[in-house]
C-alpha cells in the first residue's frame, strides 16, 4: 500500500508527484499544542482518526497524552486496533448486522465504545454484543445544533434512549456525544460563539434531565478544531474530539478570531507536492495534481507561499493556476507545495504520507485506513 | 486491494456500504453503443482509462473494437500494460527524469505513445528513449479552446514543435492531440457546437500547415463523451478519446441536446450503494456515504429514482438529504443507490467495483490503478 516510487532518505526534490507530504516537526508541534491545551483545561483529548487514517499518527497523539481515538467507520476502527490503538470511540451510528458483528468482535481486541440515536439500532447492537459476549459502552448522540444531522433531540428524547441503553443486557449507558459540526466552520467569531452556546445549553439541559432520571453521565464528548477552545473552557465536555488540528487546511484558516485575525492556532503540516507540467502563458501554469489529488468540497488548494495565485479550474490530473499581472513564479518542471482546502478527504486519496524533515523523506507512513469507509 | 467484505454470489442487499456498484449489462450496452458509433463513422475509438482505472473494463472496450486506451498518468499506463492492454496513449505531458524513464521502460512492454507541448520536454523524452533503446511516437498537444490548459498554440507553434520531434533520434512525430476539454460540459447545444467548431478550425489549420512543412499527420486524437458525435462526424479526428460514456454521471446529463432534452446517449451504469443511518425528521435522512465516498467537484450525488430529493450537505462519512414536504421514501437501515456527480474522481475513491447483474454480485473488479496519479 505504500508508494513504490518513494524511498526513505532521498531529498524531497527527488520525490515523484503528486504526493502527500507531512512536515514531521510541524505535526509534532500541533500534537503537543493541543495536548497542552487539554491538560491545562483538565479535559481529555480523543483526536479524530478520520483526519489522518494512520495508526502511526494516532500513536504519536496518544504518546503526547491523548486517551485514544475517535473513528467514524468500523473499517477505520479495525485498522486503528490492528495498529496498536487500544481505546476507540466509534463516534457515529452503525447499521447492519455484519457491521455490528464486526464492532462486537473488535470489542474483544480493544476498548470500543459507540454512538446511537435510535432504539432499534440499540437493540441490534445489544444482540451483536450478546453474540460475542462483550459489554459495550454506548453514548447517546444528541443533535445540538438543530440542522439535519445524526443524533436524537436533546432533553427528554435523549433520556429515553439512554434508559433504553441502560436496560440492555450487554450495553452500558456511558454518556453523551454532542458534536456541533456546523459550528466548527462558522466564520464570524460572535456567530460561532452563539452556535456553541446553543449547543452547550442543550448539553447542560440533557445532563440535568439524565441526573433527574437517575442516570449517571460520566462521559461527554464532542468539539472540533474550530471550537475546542470554547468547549474545553466549560465544565460540560469531559473529552475533545478535534482532528484537523494535526494538519490544518485552508477551510479552517478562513475562520475569523475575536481579534479580527484568521484562525492560526496550529501550523500547516500537510501539503500536496506537485510538478509544473505546462506553462500556457507567462502568468499561468498547469500543475499535475487535480481532482484525484485534492478534495474540492471546501474549495481548491492554494499554492504555498504565493497567496496571490488564483485557481482557474482543473481536470482529473490538472490544476490550472494564474498569478494575475505577474509572471508565474515557478518554471516548467519545478516541484511545488500546495495547501489542501480540506485535509481529511484529501488524505483519503493517498496510499501514504511522505514524512519530511529538513527537505528529506525521513519516513513513509501508510494511510492505512485509506478507503476504509465501510 | 479488493474489498474483503464483498463476496461474489451474494445478493446486492447483503453488500456492505458505502460501496461502488457497476451495472454490468448497462456498462456493456454503453460500450457497444460507442463502438458502433465509431465503426459507423469510420473513426477509431481509444477510450480514456482514467475514467475506470480498470484493465478489466479496458479489455471489454477493446474486445468491442477499441484500438487501445488513453491514460493520463504513467502509473495508470503501467497498470493497464500489466493488465493486458497492449496499445496505450499517454494523453498528457510527463515531466521528470524518473517518470520519463518509466515511460521508456514501458515502451518495451507495450505500444506506448505520448503527448508533448514543450521542446525541452521533447529533449528529455528523447534522452529517456535513447537510454532504453526504444522508439516512441509523440503527438503534439494543441490547445484548441484557448483557455489556460496544456498544449501549444495551434498553427505555426505546433508545426515548430512537430519539427523538433521529427528531428529527434528516438522519437517519431505521429500527429496531434486536440482535446477541447472545456467544450465537453457546455450546456447549451449551440454554444457547444460553436466551441467545437473553433477547435475544428484550429485542427484543420494546423494539419494544413504541417502538410505545407512536409510533415505527415496520420493521427489526430481528441474528443470526449460530450462532443464525440460532433467530432466523429468530421474528417479531422482519426480517433475518439471518450471515457465517461461507460458509466455516465450527473454532470454529463446536464448537457442539453438540440431537441431541448437532457443528454441521454448512454445509460447510468455506475452507482454508490449507501445505508440510511439516521432519520432526523420525517422528510430527511442521513446516509453513510459522504465526502470520502463521492467527488463533489461537479456537485453532490443524486438519490436514484427520487429526483425530488434535495442535498442539504454532508460530512466525511455523512450525506444529508431531504424530500421537501414529503416523507423520505427509505427507512432507517435501508440500502439505496446514489448517482455520482462526476464519475472519474468518484471511482478513484474505491478499491473495487461490485459488478452487479440481476441484483447479485457477479464479480469484484479491482480499481487496479486507484491512486496511481504519479
């Protein structure tokens, strides 16, 4: 699964393109920075492994203090367990007898918890746990922002589902998942804070009603790279799920901070390496990294160090850029770094990371769970 | 590289999700239809393998009459040759000594031709061919639509580069590549025809100037699924490169025909299979196929058979849909088919196709060149 054409020890300039680069030092600084925030705020950190799909990076996060990882799919969870991660939260609903059997089987190899938002699904999970003779912690997923997404309504509906879990023979009600997905990418800091407040009120209300119903709620997990500083500063969340902070991307950098600056808590550690393969004009270039080398869901990538470069479009293997009114700064055949619009689905396009330090390929890390979406 | 959880012989309903489905019968009808068009119009067909990245599908196209395939990357070409395809055009510029060595090495295993738009690149290719003692056919890539893309200007610049190729010891000038990429997706039929006419004039002029310069031009390749009927009806193109026709996607279906109907020359043969995993409201659903299961560059996927379903957004593993004012037609846990917005980069997300006939998995075809973008 690793790139047969990359080799540890060669200089970055010798690497073929397109390839996925991770700056090891920047990654490690990001990992340390978030770990320090969690420690300072007395909250656990369980980074989302859907960002990197790599047990090597997960173990680096755990070595720095994380309690384990979140996974979004059973396949990701299996790869993480195989890669030595011992504590996994499947932060998602899982349907289907086959997949639930895989969850229960995995609970024999690692500590596995899962989310639910439906009583029938809880019954299916209970049956699977029974089949494998395992106890599984279940978090009730609550929809804290109100848009169309997973999760039961906060308050009474969450309490009813928690009671249903607590009645199950093989399942334990462990707490709540309260992920304000929409809030992560709200650009305006006041609007983002307001969205987060709404979520916090829903969590607080639900926690209180659970207490009234006699249900303990020791675990409240959620948050992300866009709101970790707001969620981590409350007494609500016991655990933060941020993922993108390890790499960063253009989309998160578009968030505005209260001081009017763009979000900059973490360094850019992820790049796509690409070659200039055609120069249609003095100011324009075609690069060899297109729709199969980037996810475009959050917009096109940016040319590193050349903020004025404008994206003109692209094909499956072409990216067309222009620097209006100026010569394009890179010659035909030159290799350049690009910053992805959205890190998670871009990573999922590659079989491996070229892990770079001082312009040399120091390691090749498989994206071991690439494509493990089922 | 195949999906360890799929199994030949099971019913489609037993397949895990998300997975990539190909309807074998629809695929074969599409393959036959394009082959018939090419035969009827006395033009060769060299389908683009970047669409499917599968030698199995390529060999089906060749068995139906195609002369070989186009590839966009060296990695794709290597996989096609390994998979038994004997005639490959790399319809792209390739930079870098390593990659050009791979091209030359491949020319020992299969008939390989390549495109160029720069004299320095031609010199590099000549050197690589010399190193491996192979003769390589080179097509001069001309930019026939004028936007920022690969290719030299038609006319004199193309003739000068063709002369440079013809002077090379190990290279043969074989003709022109004239791909009107932009024209493929022009919605209005009159505007599309006008864009194609501009391209045809550029081709005709360049061919004439080549003749005046004493250069034979036996091979003119280009076209695509959106304009094959216009390009194939001229005496200019000797070969059509269409690729998407094997699968089709939503984007090509947005093209309007002269009769006012949407483009419908080929059947939808490609789907993503997905499970309803949450039902936030009566009219809405969350499905388990998100940004890592579809390429969103040409818009979101559509729910097969439910044209009124509206896309509300999605996450890495979630797709949020609503049928406004009506109950969502599929229950929790149900498996449904989705039609991708853009077929090529969506295919590139999967390790294999589940090849389906009569709602049964009849074969599992690896996407053998998945990720082979370098």
